[in-house]
């Protein structure tokens, strides 16, 4: 026979509240990612990833490689292709958003060394850029990497 005490009911009520809050926070986090940004333009400051981050895991699960044309953005979906233009010399490149950031409120992008170099940006400081969303998709290799990692973790 199953016996439920008032203490058990209180724990269940607390757990239900906790799950409700976790679900609500999850929805807010999903809503914070901009999924309909095709053609959207944004102008602001960009910084360059620190050399110390080489080899560290990014938000898409891959390791940071300064030689790749990649960027970090706060809200665009990972895998989104963006066209970035240097406002001083008008050089442009197309790269992918693969990470979250920058952490500084006034900045809109963190760029890899390769991206900064192709844009003609100096190695240090912040630089005025314009970005335009070119394509909004998820990187298939990032999905594959995350799936392979989770399968490998589950195998004996």
C-alpha cells in the first residue's frame, strides 16, 4: 500500500514549482535568440577574440581556431552566416556565428583573428563594423559533433 504523508505532498509541490520556473526560464532563453533575422543589419563595435582562447570549446561545441572565419554574437542563431563590413575601409567578408558573445554590453561582435585580418582591422582595440544577416541556418557539422559527442558519452 502506498502511503503519502503531508511532507511528501510539500516536496512534490516544491518540485512542481521548480520545474515550472525552469520551463519558464528555458522559454525566455529560447526567445532571446533571434530566429527571423534575414536581411537584418546592425552597426556597432567589434572586438577580436583573445589568443588565450585558442583551443577552447565554443557554444557550438567546436574548438576555437583563430585561422577560421568565425564570429560570436549575442542573439543570432549559431550557424547564421553574416556579412561584416569594416566601416573605415569598406572591406567585407562573410562568416558564421559559432559562439555567444561578446560579454561587453557595448559590442555587437567578437571576431576571429582571420576575420579581423581580412577586414584590415588592427590586432587590438574595438572597431566600428556593420553586419548583415545573409543566411539563417544551423551548422550541420556542429549538429553532427554534438550528436557524436553525446553518443560517445553514452557508449560503454
